[in-house]
């Protein structure tokens, strides 16, 4: 099962505090906010223009393999999204959280849960992730998750790092604090 759509879909994954699930109609407003929020977009290619936002508001959410909503398990409140895709020809992990949910360990927890699922359900041997070099918080988290730098590249007018990790390597435990006060702070509203 190495290509999108070859495993049963949709998939729901639980972690101690989160549920990783397909997006639903109730998530529309939060997902549009996530995709257009200036703080969230700071390291994801920049602000979204008015026409792009209008297109998002009019488009259907769709059920696409490898793209999940990230929600609090207790209230089912959407706090972000997480993705495993083959857009670059390799299994790639990406994630984004709404600004008010950063710095609380949710990114680490969701990545651990999804990477555990990928190790059990997919035949891929490794996973990649790309982060802007300026996004020091994300780079620090990926390194703590066992990713190492494969190469630098430029995309969207910014320097990026392409990082990779073996799916067979052990993952940190959920209880292990991966994000600490020593890490760079999350982006804030200006």
C-alpha cells in the first residue's frame, strides 16, 4: 500500500488528546480560517489574496486520501490539519495548527500518531517533511521526531529544508515533552 487511495479510506486515528479524522461540513469555517490566517500562513507561502479566499469559500471540502482534520478528542473542535501525501513522489508529512493551539504539544502528538499509523498501514520505508528554514519551531520539532536534513531548496521565494526519517525507527513516546520553553516561540499576531 504505497500510493494514495490503496488503503481503506476514510481513516480515523486517535491519540491521547486528539482525533485525526476526515474533515466534515462543520469544519468548513475553521478550515478556511486555517488556510487563510496570516499567522498560520507566515511560513506557508504568505497571505492568501481575496480571490483565493473566495474560491476556498465556494469550493467543496471533498474527501481526499491522506488529508485529515485535527480535532480535540473531547469536544471534536477543529484545531488544525495534518496530511500525508505523495505530491512530490514520496510520502510527505505536513501539518498546520490555528495560532491559538500552537505551543501545547498538539503538533508533536498528531505527528507521532500519524507516523505510527503510516508505519503499520503503509509500505513506505521513509517519510519526508519540508519546512522553511525561518520556521525554527517546526524544524526543531521535526528534528525531535527523528527527521534529519536531506537538502536545502528554495520554494515560494523562501529557503526550505527537506527533512526525512525512516518509518522503522522508533518514535518518541506521547508523554515525552518535545516542545519546551527552550524552543523558539510560535508565530504571533503582529
